[in-house]
């Protein structure tokens, strides 16, 4: 084989290997990304609610001294908290180390000033199917927030954007997505899953249960 033919053959082999490397990477990358950030989408709504910034409002009413209705920009202008916590699902999987940013629910409580008879908060979600509740004591916890950022970016609609509740100490069905209204009430409202037999207090999620969830998450992500 002449030197020119040898050179041509080597170039062809390099091109082939480059193409194969790119093809393998394109196949493996989605699986690697899925394992890196395992975050299933769960909803009982018929479709993911659409967000229109011009029309969207967070309404807080019920047994309060100061009712409020604020835009998304006004929500973001409130004092915020950054925290890194997990979402732990009763299905035995977890989304670990999410970097959240949002408004502490106790900040909202301080603004609206609940009346003495208010003991619970009912959380209503865009779409109209899902709802949840917290006791006033649960809502006062420092790490309970209305989140609008996850991992440095505005919260994706599929994960609850523009605004979702985050309650790290309880199972994730309490961390309602697409929050648009909070009502202060005297008696506890049973949410979507509580009406179907789930615990209204949703836990708390213990460390042993979290370990089981993390193991299940790894098994699913690797499959």
C-alpha cells in the first residue's frame, strides 16, 4: 500500500471513530442526564397548567386581616430564602439536593396576619383538580417555602412553575405544584390524596424512609 493510500485509510478510520464516538455519546447522554437529575413528573391534572404572567396572581384570603393578590414579579420582590433540600415521594423515590429559592410561607403569614380562629391553610392549584393543606404550625417552619427557582433557573412548568410549595419534612404530595391561592381556614381541608386515604400530615419522612427512597431512585435511574 502506497503512503498516500495509508494516509487516506487513517483519515477514514479517524472519521469513523469520531462518528462512532458521537453516536455513542448521543445514546448515553440522555441516560446519564436522567441519572444525574432524577425528577419524575407526577400530576393528576389533565394537562400542565399554562402560565400567563399578565394574568397570574397569588391570592391569599380567608380568615386574615390583610387579604392580598400579587403578581409573579411582586412575589419575587419579597424577601427570599435559598435552601438545598430533597423531595421524598411515597412511591419510594427521591429527588435529592434541589437548590431552591423562594418566599418563606411564614413571610406571607406575617403580611396577611391570620385571625385567631385560623388554624389551617388550604392551598389551591392552577388546573382546579389538586389541592392541599397545612396546619398553621407546619406552615411556620423555616424551610417551608413558595419556590420559584430550582437549581438556578425559574421553576419549569412541569415541576410546578411558576410557584410551588416546598415542605421538605413531609412527603412530596404536600409540596403542591402550581400554587395560585392560599386560604386561611378554621378546619382542615382534605386534599386530593387525603380524600383517597393518604395521611393528612404526610409523615414526617424519616431518615430510614429517605434511605429506602434514595436506593429505589438509584435502581430506577440505572435501569
